[in-house]
C-alpha cells in the first residue's frame, strides 16, 4: 500500500458470491421467481485512478447470465486491461457492502447465521479475492478487501456526477445492510446523512412483491410492472395499497405488507405477503399466462402508491433543507415514470438519476469511497461508455452474410438511409455502456415514425411482450420540439419518462407509451458524436431527429459486449442489418437496400 493517505489505484466491485446457491440449499423446492429473491445481484467492477473513473463493467457481460451475482473476476480484469494495468498495480480493493456491525442480527436463526458466515461477512470477500485472483493470495495488506457501506456507495455515485454544488441525495432500493431508504445533504463536496429507514420501509421490496404477484420475476421484471401501470385503473385497489404502504410524519413511510412474513421461508419467498394480497385483490397471476385486468389494475395502483411515498419523502426534505435539486440512486430510482412525475410536480428544481442506479453502480461508489474525499474526485464521465471496445472479438470468419467495410462518417449516413427505409439495424461501436441502458454504442435502432416498427422489434427482435414501450433517442438541441422537458432534469441516460407533446405524437408513434410519455435519451454531439450523426442524418432525410433505441440483445441475454455477441444477436433475431466496428452485415432481404444506400453515400456500387 502506498504511504499516501488515499490510494492512487482503487478497484471497486459489487455482488455477493454464493448468495443464490446458499438460498437454494437452505430452501429446496422454490420456484424460479422465489429463488430470485436474494441480495447481491448485479456484480460489477470499477477502476478509479488518481481520482478519475476510468472503467466499469458488469460481470454479466462476460458470463452471459443477466444480473449475475458471481465474484466479478472477469469484470475486474477487463477494467485493468482498459487502464493498461494489472493486479500488481492496485493499491486498494473495495466491496459494496459493509456488514461488520450486523453480525448480531444473524445470531437468532441457523440460516441467517450461515448466510452471514458464508456470504455477508466482510472477511469472506478477501477469501474470495484470493481464490479468484491467486496472484494476490500473499500477504500484501493493500489487498485485503475493504468494506464500504452500501448506501454510502450508492449516494456517492449520485452526488458526484450530478454536477450540483448542493443537493439532496436520495437512495431507494430493496435493502442495503439494513436500510432501504437514505437521505443525504450534499454540500461542499461532502455527504451528511439526514434520515434512514430500514428494510421494513422498502419500496424496492414492495415493488418486487407486486412484480411476483403479477407473474413476473422480482429483481428483474419491475419495469414490466411499470409499463403495465399505464394501462389500468388505480381506483380499483387504491384502498388496498394504502394499507400496504402507509405515510407517516417527517416524510417517513412504512410498508406493513412486508411484516406478514415472520418465519425464514416466508421472508425468503414473500409467501405471507402474497397471501395477504390474494385475500384482498384476487388470485396471483401464474407466470407465462396472459394477465387479466385485475393484475393490470393492481400494477397501476402500486405505481401510484410508490409515487405518493416518493413525493412524501422528497417533499418533506426539500421543505426542511431548502435543497430543491435531487440526485437519486438505488434500484427504485430506475422507476422512470415516478421520476418524470416528480420533475413536473413543482417540488424540485433539478433531478439527476445515476444511470447505473442498481447495485452494479455501487462498484463505482465503493471505489470512490476509498479514492479520497468526494470533492477531490477529478473526473466522473458524463457518458456511461466505460467498458471494453467492441473489437474485443468479432464475427466468425466463415459467417454467411453479405458484408462490406464502412468507416466513420460513411457508416452513420448509410445507417440513416436504411432506417428511413424501415430496416431494423444493430449498431455496435466503441466502448460498452455501463448500467442497464444501451445509449448508442450497443443499440438496436429503428424508425420511430412507424408504430409497426415497435411491434416488430418487440416480437421478432427482442421476443418480448407487445405492451412494452421502446425508448426514443433525440438530438439534445431538438428535444424540446418533441418532448415536454422539465426544467433542470438530466435526460442523457434514459432514466426519466417525460410527456410527448400532443402535436408530436403522430410523428413518432413507435416511441410513445400508452400514457403519452416516453423514456427519453438526449444525445449530445460532443459526448456521442457518431450516434448524434445518425440522428442528424436521419433528420436531414425525413425531418425527424428521433430514433427508436433499445439494447443490442435478445430476451434473457445481457447487452452484447464484443463483436461476436453483437453478431450472434443479429444472426438469431429479426435484425435486418448490423454495423460492428467498421463492417456492415446484411441479411438477404436487406442486401439490395444496403448496397444502394452505400452507393448513394460513396458513389461505389458494392454488389
């Protein structure tokens, strides 16, 4: 370890290795949804060098398992490669949980005791580091993993990049070590905690419960419930949800529906909470079966109640502190509908949502916590392009599709022409995005003017439910023409749902949700120049500076990392074409249009 007070090279990571396996052993016979109710998903690694965040990537992008919880050794090695370093250069390693003071809570039950010893205990992380990185198994003190408070890690990832000199920082998730809600004041580059609510007030666990009850997977499909919420009637179950989530004094709230789970198995499956809901709402939806209106109305009422609790919390602390700009982190912060409505509420003057708001983001926060005072952090990128380049590997040499080399400047103009003709195009360029959203480097793009394009992407490309909305990317300077942009709200990262101007809805129907909103990505030329050029050329051709943008993957798979994965997504789905690095690949039905578009741009006929 260096003699300096703060280490120069800090490797942070998230995830609780072995948590799913321990639960399966402790509670045999769980169904797949129940088995997903565990802490420690979204393992990732992040590297901070001299106060600058230089790399971050999720383990799922290497393992192929969405939300992977395994020790992120592949992600760690990727971050170090990107920085031209290896493990010998690392001064400190930080983990995104600190259960040091919580062993006492594990003494009452055999399963809780075993979970603490095998998964949660801080010393367990050093054992895992040495197992997966044997070159560190010596006695170097700097490579004993340092635990970082989970919500403090979350809060740093919201406070620092938000760009506010002063703000409220709100963390909302399922549960950290003990807390599910934390509120901080950010002043002078320091966080001061104002309030904390424990897991019995967890909006994340509440929404996971509703996700299970509607037949979906918790810790995975909450965004489907949010999409459903636009389709129902909240009045039908408003009184039930008022019992499930209660509002109290000083901005506090409680989630009594979670208190019904009193024995270990109930707590691990929400069994008693689900029974309570069934007695007041009706039967729980079975996975894979069509949803009835009952479950749609429940989703709508649950979304409404979550928003009421959020407004109650934020409104109180805005009034109490006078801080009217808010930075959010934690999985609940990805509820873009709630964040959008807060932006219009008049309660706040500015909103920033950390794009990697889930636990993957706490890998960054853990590294930042060790790197030095937050005020000294030199650089936190505005974009999320923190992973490896797409050229890490590529399509097979014997791939059967027509292909042609296209360089920067040409590729963007060719893709715009193909989109205008109605083709669905994969776009894999540059460094991989960190977090759940594809923001123009690993994207599937389509024409937003055709509602049928949304249906085709959902059915033939993504293989997902037809009610699910798809998001628009728009040139930042044109966003106000199409969307009602709340003042002070950061729209760079597809984290806020805003209203689409009524006059604009007929022009971009494929990206307008049933409630008239869209989860917008504002694209800046200085930050994403190639993606911005596609939008600019598309506007030149048809007058609309908007594209449909979704992640380059198929259902059940993480977003493509390298060229080979991007190509597999293209080959196994309804994508017409894909551009990977400097090559365009086309399926037979799109070859003629691809050649014609290339000739129009370059004057060269390639077929």
